[in-house]
């Protein structure tokens, strides 16, 4: 069956460190993968999209990598801040499907 | 710019009562619209999507239904709520090639409705 897994339900790191979140998928061949941020009681907000032919994409302190051989995307937040605390969701659209499928998310807490 | 509205923000309903949640989008025409449910600590479950007025696709069999009476209006309903219907309901619209670039789609979510069925 097709699955998306995010590395852990919760991740705690110290302020200033780099947070690394993992998204693994099986039985998909997505053309691109997306990352969203969700704050408590709010809807997810789109952050970044990376295509299958891109190894890495950056946006300010965010970096996303995409390894289609490993079927894995890594999401990095450098110089993390308490304001980065949120749940981060990865999402992809299976090639034949019309809709996005979301992972269950990783809750990141950056400790001051 | 595009905005998406949902109401109410919170709702507490008894088991067996009806439900109507509304979602409207501004600043775009003929959007694809989506209803998701998110249970506590869980991921997003796609419930329904619509590609146009009167066109509804259901992703999972359930106690809920959806309707799209107008281009930018999407309604989630139930005739009789169950305890298991409790959750955070999110409406979203799809943008083609806006934020992610040509040939991609990203979704923009509303603020959500927290539904508690007692």
C-alpha cells in the first residue's frame, strides 16, 4: 500500500541548533513534494515545494532535500528559534492521483 | 489576493444533531475545493473534494456529505452526528502554479472549525 511516514511524532531541540525532519514514502513516484507548517488550532501553511529533479531547495533558514532513490525528503531549519515550534507536514501527490496526500506530521519544539 | 473563510470557528453539538459547516473563497474563480478532517494528534484525512458547482467526490465512506451550491462556496453537512465526528475540520482550495511554480499545485487552508460531539 502507499504510505507517507514522518520520522517521529515529536522532536525537541535547543534554540540555535539545526532541526532535521524526515519524510519517507513508499510505492509513490511523485513529481514533487511539499512541506507545510501548522500551528495549534490553525490550518496548515505552505512553505516549500521541491521537484523530483531538484536535489535541494532553500528559503531563508529552511532547506529541503529530495532523494527519489531513497524515497525520502529531509526538512532542515537552521539557527532554530522558539517561534519555529509547530507541526510540520509533508505532502505529495501520487502520479496517478488527483489529490495531495499528507503525512501525519512532526511536532517540533524549540527550547529557549 | 485570495482568502478563505470558515465558520463557525468552534462548535459543540450533541450526538444525533445535524451539522452544517460553511467555507467560502474570495479572489479566485472556479477553484478546486477540499474538506479535510484532522483528529487530535493525527494527520489530515481528505473527506471530499469538488472541481466545480454540484460536483462532489467522496474519499471515504462516512456519516458526512458535502455540497457546492456556488462556485466559491463549499458546505459540509451531516444529518445525525456521531461521537467519532469530533475533530478539526479544514477547508482548502488548490492553487495551480502559484506558489510552487508551473506544473505544481499547492493548497491554501482556511482557519478551521473545531467540532466537539458530546
